[in-house]
C-alpha cells in the first residue's frame, strides 16, 4: 500500500494509461479516443487523495503535422469534460509536440516535470507518483525521485520487478485501490 495525502502529486501519462493507445498510430480526433477500462471509476478516488493531478504526454503527432495544437486542445477539452462529469479531475495537461528524442520536454527528459513545478511550486517530486506504460515514463519519474507505477497496457512483456518500476498495476483502477 502506498500512503499518500493531499501534499502528493500524481503524474499521469495519457496514451495507454488514460486512453487506449493506438498501435503504430495516434489519437487524432475525439472519435478515436477511447478511455482505458476502469479509468473513469479510478479518477474520482484519486482526485480525493491527491492534491494535484497532472498529465504529461509526448505528442509527436503534432511535430509530424498529423494533428494541430488546437486539435489536441479540442481532444483534451472533451476528455476533461467527461472526467469532470464523472467526478474526477486533471489539474493541468503538459504535452511535448517535438519529434527529437533529445528535446528537453520529451519524456524521459525533465521538461514537463519542470513546467509542472513552475506552475505548482509546492510540488515535491519525492512526494509524487508517475503512472505510465513505458520505460520512458518510468525513467522520467525515477530521474526526478518519484515513485513509479507501470501499467503494462502496451508492453506486457516487460518484466517486473524492474529497477525503474516501484509498482506494476493492471490499470489505473487497480492503482487507485492500492493507495491509502
């Protein structure tokens, strides 16, 4: 069990954690967006426990010219409306549109973590949890001293235990059930 209180921050990846990841593709419109099973049930109890919930998502599709920033904002506005309607919340969304893996904002690099800290100065990375579905997400969290939770939605073959993973949960709903 992970003991948390309102001083903690939850960092969430999007594709493969909040919504179904499209294999070798991207969510380019709202009609392509599908919530992962259990997410809408998981977010209200998480909203009750965490002081802040932020999303950090690499969105290379913008850099590739497949989706505009406005298109991404439209998808996120609809996603947030559904989440809020179900009693959950995400306080802020950070995304990296860059193609280059060396971009400072592209996970596992720390740019989006630093943006969140600038917007919410009381974020303490040692009192933060990163939930993601890739080793890049896990490295992003570990490099900042966060507790990491791996969701094997798209990488079920990754072995656990793993040095970058503190916990492994089937999905966000299972994660919401192991925290107090």
